[in-house]
């Protein structure tokens, strides 16, 4: 089928401001939006620039705004978006070139939540720490996060408030706060209790809608809020 | 720009991050990666990581070692397989201590599942050896190692593309040249030890499970500098890729009870491997799938696929143990695997070959295993060789952590004992010239066209079934494609984030790896593991129980051979 792809483009070495360019390509309905971008890059205009790697929704490289919604270009099929596709960079971060944005602030925020196991006791020698399937289940959903930034850059609070850590950082905090093996929960909860933390969330649910891994992001944020209020 | 370190890791997948975790805080080290670390292809691994923990049934590391050797069709170096199987246990425990969220048994231990070719008591039947975390075990390993590196303040150069290795006239490796993708600036990294962990090159094939970034960068760059590539003719096709797209559907699906069926609904693997059936090793299952298709028992209008049937799994099994592949099948095929069998075909998956190393991860350069001082390799880029002619499922993840850890630890020792050798004059000139050559040409061949031709032809002539005639044909084709590649021109002439340039460079790497694969395959007149020659259908231990070393010389590729290390297990006929 014929597909019209309109891309918001910006080349810092040539352009003073972003502009749209429109391309017409032939794709199978079962192709990914990423395939359409590849067709353009490989056969029409090699300067079109975007990040991509795994091409099946697990590496998190190709988050972009597709017809106004944050999606991974490799996890959305042409037949599910139709024959006219508008593609823009994710919002809230500085655009480097075309669909590539500066991810450094995103990773900086991620690192601040101490996204690693904190446990001051020596682990058992020669065997694993034990954890019941029920305890393991508590944080299962948030282990799926691939740091693609679809959630954070779909959040209107993030767009208007530079302080807010954003949903992805809270998801990564959640992954350790509810891990029975971790002892750093209180540190992270304190961080998320600050002005920049969970209380900025207005339960808009854009993050949950945007997550390509199906993580219940808003629920995770609500769980952190509840723990802050009740200690549970 | 010039940088100075004690040790550098190139690549931020499982092997690179495991190596980096050993170096952190003990020397001045950094990781250089063309992707942000969580984008690395280790994250796409699904089913599990083998370790004879014996958590759910009796198991022993020596059984794991035997399965690895037999699975590799006896081309495995058995000293290395012993290290792999023994240290897998400790490496898995170490990652659990780092925080890896494995699935758990009711007693709270790491749960284990079945996988292809892993058996109890030297082949009696399947064993539960694969430690897993749903069907995103690779993702969990990648994230746990990345988290550990963040915890220990590892320094990262994210989105830096490797251009060259720096070698002194004395044959020491003491640095790398890399391009900062953001700016196009060329950097020289001067260091005592370099650990290559740049992964594989699945993108040489049309249908592949591999990421677009899997273009054999490290293998090719070392090969160009005179370092041999070992056993490149052994390339694994994973039996169950999503039809036409190649996206991986884990062997864990068969470990949980999934069945392969031909168009008649027959469970055809019973005919070929009566004991292990659908859980036979990957080389065999891929071959038998193609055999079913060739004999007219494939499904669909073109009769060109078989199906993976998961419809009979117990309720909840897909959600609890295979949620990602369920999602992939729904997303990319529009099929609900609870009620409908999944069309699959073998997909290019894993390079058994790579840079020859010893068990410490040191790169070796000849039949005598002479060390190249300062250079290490670990993970898919390396050939230790623990996978021989065919890797067992889950053993790539074991390889990453066991040999990534060994390489990191040995590099620490090496940098303590050695001085930093001075750089050769103009260390960046090769890298700079290669980039300039592509950037300056205004008209010429299209990168994507050459790559497409390569992928189609490699799939056709150098995949699951091979013939001497087809291989000689593809040998000529790859040569022609290399000639065309010398005339590529790209559109993007900018410095900032020039992915057009990177794709051109990556095509060069793919062509080198393909050339070595094909040359090894033409020469090897036998069938062993993943290398199936229809004109030489039998394994020939008398003449071919040996590793290929492919060298690039001014007179073309040269093939040399080195013996296989045999310790506990005598080569035998392989039956499952």
C-alpha cells in the first residue's frame, strides 16, 4: 500500500528551525512504521536521522511521536496507523537532529534514583538470596521497563515542569522499592517524596497509554504515593 | 581528542558490562559503546541462562559440559567448556546477588526450565537447567549489569562508534580510535588493555533475530589488522523466528511444552530426534524444519513455514512464563497463540565463530595460541571456543558472563604488570581516512542496495543448507559486492549524528564477516553442527576435527587450522 509519511525534520548544521517534509513510500500493511522510515532513509533521503536497533520493541531506541502519540516505531504496524503518518521527535528534550533527541537528562534522572540493588548484608555463600514467588511478583511489572522514555515524554507535567523526575524514574525506583531483597527503599522514597517527586503526578494516564511494554505506570506511581502515605 | 585509561571495554552488552564491573573502582577504566548500554542486543535474549544449580532436579556441571561438547558437534575446546559449565553456577549466583530478578521456585530459589540439548546423565532426557526470568532473561541480565556499573560509577562513552584498533610495531594493542556520533569528532583512546565485546553480525542475513546494530564491527576491525577469525563458517540459525520477520521466539516455548508441527499437523521432530524431540539442538531442528518445507510439508500459500504450537499449554503459562513472545506474536502476526499455532521459520541468530581467545579472554593469533598482548575479546565477538560447531540455547548468556568476567579480571592483572606503551605516530589516520573516503565521494553505489543483495544471497547460499557450488557462487558475489562497496556514496555530509555514514561503515564490516564465513565454508568439506554441506553430508573427524583460522593477507584470504582441545569426551556420533 502507498503510505504518506510526514516527518518533522531539523538539521542543526543547516536549519534555523524545524520543518515538515513529506515522503510517499510503498509498504506492506504488516510492515512496521520503522520499515517506512528505513525505506525513506535507504532509498529516498539518507540524511533522515533516527535511532533504532532491535526492531521488535525491546531495546527502546526508536521512541517517537507517531500521529500525536508516543510509540516505538518498530512496534507499530502500518495497518494500525493508516496510510497517512505524521512523525515527530518525542517532546520535552532538546532535538539533536530530526527524530534524535538529547537523552542525557533522561539518563541523569534515572541514575539519581539509585537504580541498583542496595543490600548491606553479606549475601549467602554459594547460593542465591531466597525470595518467594509472591515477593518476586510485587515488582514484576516494573522490571519490564526498557528506558525508551515514551512515558516521560508523554507527560504534560514533564513538559511544563523541568523539576519533575517523570514516570520512567519512578518506575525504576518502584522496581527496587518493592524488591524484598533491597534495603534502599527509604532513600528512594524520600527522594520521591520531594517537590520533584511523585506528588507532581496528576494521574493523567498518558504514561500508561504510551508504554510499549504494557507497564501500568500510573498504578506504579500510585503505589509509591500510597506507601509514602501509609508506610505499607 | 586524546584520552588515557588503564583499561577500555568496547561494547556495552552482557560481556562488556560484566568485564567493566570487574574493572570498576580498581583501575581507570571506561566503556565505549555505539549504543546506550540498555539498547545492546543482550537485552533481546529471552529464554534463560544455563547453570547446573540443581534447584528443581538433579544436575551436575559435568553434564552441562558434556551437553555443550556434544551440542557443538565435538568442535568445542573442552578445557573452555569445562570452565563454562563450572563457572556458570557461580556467575548466576553472583548476578542474583547483584539483584537479578529470576523467577522463583515455591521455596524461593531460582527456578529452572528445560532447553534444547540440555540433558540429564549424558543424554538420557531433558533436564531443567535454564535459570530464567519470564522470557526476558537477557533484558534482566543486561539491566542488572548496567545497574551494577552505575552503582560502581563506571565511566561510559555512549554513542561512540569504534573505527580502529591501535597496534604498535611490537604487536601490542594499546588503544582504539572511535568516532563520537553526536559530533563526528574522532577520539584516540590510549590504554594498556582493550576488551572487545562488540557482539555478532546477524545482519549479514536477510531473515535474522539480530538487531540492526549487530554488524560485526569488532570482528571486522580486528580482521583488517591481521588478527584471524576462527570458525566463521559455523553460523547458527535459530529454529523459531517469526515467519518472514525473523523475530526470535524463545526455545523456552518448547521447553515449556511447545510443539513444532508441519502442514499436516504432524509433530515431525519425533521422527528425527526420538529422545529429545522438539528440544533437540538448534542446528538439527533448523535443518529438519527446512527439510519438511523442501519435501512439501510446509504451511501457507507458499508452503514455506512450519508452526510452533502453544495452544495446549496450561492456562496462565503464556502470561506467567512467555509474556513477551505472546505480545510479539499478537503484535507482528495478529495471532493469539492461545488458540492458533504460530508460523515460524529458522532465523539467523548467532555466530559461533569470532576472534580466537584463550580461557582468560586473551586474543590469540595463530595455531600455537600466541597471545596478542593487551587485546581481549568476550561474548559473541569471541571464539573461545565453547560453542564449537553449534551453540546450545542459553549458553550465549553463560559465555557472556563467564568470559566477560574472566577477561575483566585478567585485564586487571595485565595492567598491574605492564607499562603503557607509547602510541604509534598518527594512530587515528586509518580511521580518519576510512571516514573521509566515504564522506568525500559525491556519487556512487547505494549502501542499502549492496546490503540487501548481501543479505538475500547469504540467506540463499550460506545458511542452513550449503553446497560447494552455491558457496563458490556466493564467494564471487561477496567479492563483487566488496568492489561495489569501494564506490559507495552517501547523502549525509554532515558531522552531527551521521547515521548514513555509520550504516556505510557497518556494511563494510558485514562484508568482511561474510567473506570470512564463506571462505571457511568453501574450504570445509564435511558437515558438522550448523555447517551442513549437501555435497559432503557426513562429519569427517579424520580430516576436519580442527578449528579454522581465516587470515586476511595481501593475496586474499588464507585458511590455517588449529587442533581442537579434547579432554574428557571422545568424539562420538551425535544422536538425540
